């Protein structure tokens, strides 16, 4: 297994039961964690993430070339947020393999510093959320922009993403009445907001952001938080209004039972981004 001269980013949604301890103190237990697209191996102070050879419709990793491109993309994009965590691209070769299998090499994060775990434990997190808000606003201020990015910020593009989501969820919905209410509310809001979304584009508020900001992928270290695991498989889903990016974490904090923390985070983000967005947005 190679481990070239990397920098780093994501011991992310994966170190869950592996007993990591404090900054600079390597975990002693090995472990494995599986997601729908990857398998992660925890060894010492490193995490090795292997993409599964799956085709899920919204992504296709069935070839080695596709998995290598996905690994490279994951490292490149996540170094924007946590450059000292994503070490780089590695590979291994099985005895019967025709070519080496690529993988992402990461610095392993201490499990007890995961934001979601701290929230569930009732720890005070306002200070770290303020720091995350400042870092996110700083990234958004300097993030790539352009015509392709702006196109995903229009009212019609946002509407299309909602409708695609509704179509997928309808086949799974246990409470169709609640889903119907959500659809009605979304459509009613978007119907009268074309000028608002056009104005957000004119104000350069639509950016190449994180796209999947969850509390389980934020680690609260002594020298500042590490934000991991941005959305890499479809750029269009990462091209969002900066407030949309921040709202994703606020939503996650609310479902973790911490609405006050969610409100605190959004308030701080609004301050650091100097964003006069209307409350309805």
C-alpha cells in the first residue's frame, strides 16, 4: 500500500466505534466502517477509504478508472476545507488483481471530538459552531463562481432538484400526507421567488460550496474544527447558495435535538458572511 506525500482530510463518517482519543494521541484499535459507496479501514493514525464497485444511478464506480477519479476528486475537493486531514491517494493490489485499487488516505480523527457526538452528550458547542461559521463564510467569500455555478442557483434549478427528490421519496414514503404537505409548501414558496433567487445570483451568493455539511463530519479539535466529506460525485449538487450550505448543518443540528445550536450557527454565519438574506430564505 502506497502513501505518497499527502496532506489530509477525512477520518469522517467512519471512525465511529474505533476508540480514538485526543489530539496527537493515535487510536490503538483497528476497525472497519461501511457506507453505501465505500469501505473504510482504521489502522493506527490513518484511515484508508476504498470505493465500492457499484452503480447507484447518481454515481457509477464500476471501473477502476472511475474509482481512481473519484478518489482523486475527493482528496482535491476536501483539502479546501481540511488540508491537513486528507493525506492523498494510495493504492493496493490483491494477488489476483489485474491493476492496483485506488484509495483515499486520511488522517484519523478522534471520535470523541465529533460534533454530532458532542451535541448528543449535551456539551457546549456554541464556540466551535461560531468557528465553523467563520470558516464556512470565509470559504464562501473566496469560493469558485461562474456561469455553471450560477445556473444551479436559479429558482428553476432549485425547483427541479426538489421535484427529483420528491419523485424518489414517494416510492419510500411511510407518511404520504406529510410528503404531500411538504411538496405543497415548497412549490408555493418557489412559485413567487424567481426575483429573489435572481438577486442572490447577482449578489454573488451562489458558490461552489461543501454540499453535505453534517455534524458527524465536523471534528472539534483543540486547534480548531475540521470539516470533512464534502459532496464530490456531482458538482451541480455542490453549487449552492452559501446560505443553503449553512442551512444544511442547521437542519442536522435541529434533527439532533439542538435547535438553539442551529439558530446560533445560522446567526453567526449571517454575521460573518455579511448576508442580509430575508428570514424566509
